[in-house]
């Protein structure tokens, strides 16, 4: 049984931890609002970008000479997977859920006998994947020094993907991230960005019918690389909001658990203290009676 001094030290230690988790919850709550606004603002832009590209692609007469970023290489042998996670922990199951979704896809690719290549964006994803998929990881990217997700960071990842595609390093590119729904719920997503899947894009409406100048091919050659960076940026914004929401929820649970542990330790401390006092009184009375 622990001594009174040990119980007292443990109570002090847990209370200190509780203060830290409470502060982290408040910081996450402050960052969440801005991150959520950015994620919600980024969704319409990325969707409209996809719709414009689909509209352009439907206008192309020579499908065989369509840009490869749109039509693909014609094969599905080599898959490049971009796993976007956080660079920091203490955010509940945020990183694990993304990696779990990605692993399921990886195993599916392996069963089909296809080649798998992985780029991790965020150190936590790399830490979880390096043991089982270390040979398939072609590059790890971290933006630990960036306080918020920026388009410049997304462009770095986008340019890297395009460079590999131009070197015929892969045929299909898929990104994995968490879509923010609310503080409690973040939904792991799997999105193919090369070639662009038409079934992931909304059907054209009357507002999406355009006349293009110059030709569609020329516009697509400039728009498709930008769309890749845009989709990466959208995923980063969704991840940023999801990370703060998950951290806020995790730290709230940790704070409440610490409070419950302090209560239990305090009860044990009081009982042990009472037992020690009772024992001392019995010894004093026994000693007095013996005299």
C-alpha cells in the first residue's frame, strides 16, 4: 500500500497534468473556430474547380490526346498514396483513423498485385506507417514549422506529385485525410486526384455551362496542376479543423478523467491518514493502560 507521502505526491502530479490538459483544451477551442471557417470556405472552391474541369473535359473532341493528368496513363498498375496527418499528437484518434483508412486501401492494392508508393505529409503518419510500409514510402514531408495550413505548403506537395507523374513513376494518385463534421466526428476520406474521377464530381448544372477562350486543352494544361494543389490544400484545411476538434475533445476527456482520479486518490489518502491516526491512538492508549 502506498504511503501518505506517495499519495500526496501523486495527487499533486495529477492536478498539474489536469491543468495542462485544461489549457490545451482551451487553446484547441480557440484555434478550432478559425480552422473550421477556413475548411468550410475551402469546400465550395474545390468543388467548383472540379466541376469546371469536368465541363472542360466533356468538351474535348480528341479524347486520346487529352492531358494525362485528366485522362490518366491508361494503366492502374502503380498507385501513389498521399497520407496527410498531423505533426503533433495528443489529438485522440485523429491520426490513427486516417492511417487505418489508408492501410485498408494499401492491403487492397497488394491483394490485387499492384505496386504501392507512399508519400507521408505529417510526421505522425510516417511514424505509424514506417514499420510495415517503410519500403513503400518514397518521401516524407513535414510542415512542423507552419502554424497554419497554407496554399504554399499544398503547392509543394502538388508539385512533387506532378514531378513524379511526369517521370511516369505512378498511374493513379489518391489522398487520405479527415473531413471535419463537428467537434466529436471527423470522417476519414479517400479521394483520387489523378486521374480525376468523374463520379466524385457533381453533375453539371445550368450555371456550369461555359464558353471557353482559348481552347479547352490549353486551359486544362494550366488548370489541372492547380487543381491538384487545390485538392491538397482543401484536405489540409479539413485536417486542420479535424485535428483541433479531436484535440479539444481528447483534452476535455483527459481533464475529466484526471478530476475523477484526483477524487479517488483523495479518498484513499484520507482513508490511509485516518487509519494511521487510529493506529497511533490505539498505540498511545495501549501504552497508557500498560503503565
